[in-house]
C-alpha cells in the first residue's frame, strides 16, 4: 500500500484497506495491525481504527477478543447474506421513492447518471463508485424512512458498491447504463416496477461477485 496524505478521511483509509483485501495483499486470516497500516498510509491510528470498525460491520474484518482484528475468511454465504439484506432494504426504498419522488429529484438522479457515464468514459473508478453510492443513497433518502436509512448506513451497504464495481467483469459504461432502468421506472412513479428493477440490479451484481470470488467453502 502506498502512502496517502494526512488530510485523507477515514473513508479513503477504508478504501485502501478494502483494496488490499480484494487484491489479496492482506490475506484471509492475516492480522490487521493498526500501527503498521497507519505508518504505510502516513496517517494517525485514529482513522485506521475507525475504518477497521466499519469494515468489521461489513464483515470483511473480524475482531477476536484479546487477539485483535483479522481479515475474515469470507464464505459464499457471507456474500449472499450481505446482498440479500441490501436487496430487501433497497427494494423497499425504491418502491416508496417512486411514489414520493419529485421532478426536481428526478432531474438530480438523471444528472448523477450522466456524471457516472462521464466518469466511466474516463475510466475514473473512484469517482464512478462515489457517484454510484450517491445514486443509491439518494433513493434511500427519497423513500423518507429514517429507520431504513439508519439500517442501510449501519451495515455499510454502500461500501459493497465498491466491491461490486471492483469485481464486476462488465465495463464501467455498462455498469452506468444499468441504472437507467431504475431511473425510467422511477420516472413512471411505478413502485412495483422500480422495486423489481432494483432487485434485478443487485441480484446481477451478486451473481458476478459469486462467480469471480474464491471462497473457502461453497
């Protein structure tokens, strides 16, 4: 891992750790040493500690009492459960959002997709992922369900977008185009169709992740 500026937020530290896990630089079962990572990234231990906590909630890292934090040996069941939870929450949010969405919000979502396409054409993965997360978060917010929003944030489901994008075999422009189906359903104010589009969107990503990753058990 290369060093990063001290002004970088914990999200950037978390992204670096995620990348190291996905690139197998940090291997399953390997201990996560805060001081070592902080030194490698050129930051204090505080953002590293916060990032590790979030990755524990995601299920990428596990804390063993009196022993420390370790890269979790993910099973296929772990991945399926994470995506099932995301699908349930975002289906509900999509259905409610379709009934509440305003013309101004539709315009904002359309603009997000346009920016995603620009980031995709420029092969700017970091920007693409940020916009992708903004797209899903906006739908969560429009649903106007504070409890659902808290649950979505609590388990860091937005961070699975990074993993999906990193692993997917599809090109970034193709990934950007996927969001148009959801947008079109939202524009029709069709809650049922929007929920189905969102479910299909997440299930396709799950299938690609399962096909690409190597698991300790299947």
